[in-house]
């Protein structure tokens, strides 16, 4: 058993070193308490709903979220809007459907099963409208950036005047958390930019936190059930391991050898 | 095979067994005499079998939902993650399963290096193992391409481009591999086909690996030949089965932790960006398990020689049984080899670290020294050591050092290091 603990700790140490080395050049991001971290991490329902509001009122004018459907907004583990709310949200968007019996395409209000409507028809149109830069799709954005949620959270609050001596091209902004510090997107948030339905004060910090939480859910819609199942699975494995350990001791006691 | 003839007791069993001796095989597998002093480093064979089966089962399930098309692959992976029932679980097991598989195989290989398991009469087991390892790398590389993210695309571009280093026909080979003039849909579909095929080849080779193992029987920490069956052995079932099972469960706890709590930590964030041939990522890095070889590749200034060095680093292992001239198997009785062994372990870890860093300045220098040492270990140190090293006296049987009673002090000390 002594050998085993040794071996086990080597493996853990190895992965620890590896993950540390990967994040060696990590920038110091702004920190906040994320409710979805840790063994029992869950999303803060209110934050998710507010985050959706920030996304739809601010981000969605440029950023698509093409892998999500409106029905997701009402599903368990997400913002959990009521069915009526989700239907109303969906109906406020127009989608192109068809062809109908006459062979014509037509517009209709979105249904629960429709994917989020994209702000631009294609990448080229998005680039043309944004000075050549493509606003990335936000469906898995949190997972597609090295710093994850901390990075997005910091970036939204990282707009500053460029340091003396640094010249920025027209339409480029300084952000201390952006790779290379130059970003095409102008500061998207300002205090009281939107009015939260639940009365929470819409500071930049609050909105950054809410929208980042929403983006985390968008990227990992099954995060809550993953954490719940993980805890059960690991507890089950630990109990089984203990039982097997004692069975092993019993069986090996028949021979003169150490296990 | 088994030392005694086996006859089924029932009439039906006997009738069947005379025609297809499956029962004899089952009997051989359960009775298989195994050295009783095997330590936990020996449990990784069973763990690897579990990894292979897990990858095949989850892979089959994923293949039912995945679409191998450049325009749809990324989306289909998101479909699996979001809409397929427990698709996220299956995909995370498969993706982290690859890392777990390599973690286990590296422990398995380094165990073999420490205890000299590759030496006569086990050379064939070892060579089959190296072929399995090569196929694993091919399968893992192609599997990483399938989600069609940025790292998939650019990793595929970098690795396939290595073939262009071959003089005269290189460019032609690359075009042939791609099925076009760049990494594109034809590349993806053939990679998917091969990724599906290779695990079954590995499965076949694993059967041969185990078959070849059952001829001479297991090596053991003392590294001596033992009589089978004897006081020194225990039947595979239940002794080894339960011990392997216990180790496997511990392994599964680590595995589960990654799947449920850090499923993306071993991957690269860029692979959640859909492949874009117009945008090159800042750093193109392979998965962690390929990093040491990537470091060797980059430490040679010439492209062709770099590829040769990288391939040699793996293929040199295949001739290891003949490079190691020492008659003694276990490092327990080889004080000098034991030190060089740990230096090699450190060397490979350093190479892995350098593979993740940009190839410039001090990093490149260290990578070059580590590469040189890697080859020095196998080509110079090992052959010379066999002749020069003063080895410790080896015990006559496993029971002897385990039960004590040996008058030799050195041997009593060895007992301790065996236990560790």
C-alpha cells in the first residue's frame, strides 16, 4: 500500500506540474467568485438570466451564438426561464423559413427549436460591418480562450487609455488583457448601459460577471449535471476501491507475500 | 502454455473443448502462474487493456453522431456536447481517455526499462509493444484532427508536412496524404477512416503481446527466471485479478476527476475555435504525450534530419534488447544503471517541457542537450554499461529475499528497494 500511495502521488504531481507549466505565462486576471467552480459548482440562476439580458441587448448586435437554440434557455441547469418567457423571447426574433408550397422563402417568428438568430448572414458580412475584424461566435468562446472565464471577465473591464508612446490605428482600442493589447471591439459596457429587470445595479463589473457566467453556461450547458454526476461517480469509486482493497488483503493473506 | 492438461468435467464442455479449446484457454488464463512479488508498476498492463476497451466503446458511440466533413465536423462535435444524451460524458471520456492511455503506457514502458523486461527471452513482447505504441501515436494524432478545430487543422498541417522533408518524392507524398493541395475535406475523411481502423489493429496486437507474454511468463522485480508453477508463483486468478482491479479503480478515480472536473485542462483552448486555413495560431503545439518527440524534432536545425531524429528516437527502442548488453535484468541489482535510468526519466520530462515552450534561446539549447543525451543513453551508455558495471549478487529465487534468511547484507538491502 505504501508503494501504491507513492505511485499515486507521482501521477498527481506529474499532472500538477504539467498544468502549471502550461499556464506559466499567465497574466494576472481580475478575480471574482464564480459560483460554478468547485466540486459542487452550480450556476447562479439570477446571474445567468441577467447575463442573457446583457448578451441579447449588447453583445448580440455583433456576436452570434449559433450552436444554441432558444429552447436551451428554459432547460434545466441553464437560465431556466419559464416556458412562456422562452416562447416570448423566441417570438421576438424573425427567422427565414421555407420554401413554402409556392417555392418562396418567408419570414416567421422564431420557435423554441430554432437556433439563435445570427446578427450577420455570414463571416464576410460581419467583417464588412466591423472594419475587417470578425466578432467571434460566442457559443464556446469561454473554452476557446486560454484564461477562460477570468480572461473574458477581465477583458470586458480592461479598457484603458493607451500608454504614452503607443499609437493605435483608427478603430483600434487599448485593452490591457487582450493579446498584444490591441482590440477592434470598443469598450462594450458602461455603467447603467442597460436596466436589469430584477433591479440589480448595472455596473460594468456586475454586467461583466453576469455575461461571463452566461457565456460559461453557453459553452458548457451540462456543467451542473457533470458536477453532480462526477461527485456520485467518485464517491462510488472510492467505496468500491476500499471494498476491493480489503478483499485483496484477505485473498493475499493466503500467501506469504506483501501486497 | 499451461503445464498440465485440462479436461472439462461436463460432457458438453468436453465435446465443445475437443472441437474448439476455448475452455482450455480460459483455464490457462485463470491458472496462469504469475510471480508473487509483482509490484504495482505491473498493474498497468491491465489498466492499458481497460483504456483500449474504453476508447473503442466510447469511440464507436461518438462515431454514430460525428460527421466527418470539413464543414460539419466542428458543429457535429458541438451537437454531441449539447444535444446527444450524455454526449458530453462520452466525448470527455474519449478525449481524456487518450491522455490516460498515454499516461499508463509511459508508466508501462518505463517499468519495462527499469526491470529489464525487454531482455531475452521477451524481445518479441517488447517489439510488439513498440509497434502498439507507434500505432497509438498515429491514432491519437488523427483523433485530435477530427474535431476540426484550429489545433486539429494546424497540427495536421505541421505533421503531414514533415513528409515533405523526404528528398525527391516528399512533396508528392504530402499531396497524396492530403488527397489535395492542402489539408482539407479529403484529409479529414481519410483520417477518420484510419482513426477508426487503428484501434482494432492495436487490439489484435495486444492479443499477440499477451500471447507472447504467456510463453516465457512475467518478468518480476527481482528479474530472475523462476520455476512455474512453484512457491514463487500465484495463479493469475484471483490474486492478480484482484490486485489489478484495485489498481484500476485507483486509476479510474484520477480518470474520473479529469472527466468530471477538468475535462479541458489537458487540451488546447485553440481547438474550440473552428479550423480556419487563413489564420495560423500563435503557437502550434501537439498534445502533451507527443511533446518529447516534438522537442527532438525541433532541436535539429535541418528539417529532414529532424524528422530522422524524431523517428529514430522511437525506433531505437525496438533494438533496445540488443543495445543493452547487461545480462542482469532488474535495475535493483545494477547500481549504475539505476542512476542512469533516473537521469533518462528526467531527460524525457525535460524534453517534454521544452516541447511545450517556443523553440528559441535557452529553451532550444536545453532541448538540444537533452536530445543529445537521449541518444547517448541508448547508443553509448547502455552498451558500455553492460561490460563495465559491477552488479550486485542476485538471489536464486523470489522466496529467498522475500522470506529473508539470506546471509548477504547487500541482498537484505535489495529487499527493501524491491519493496519500494
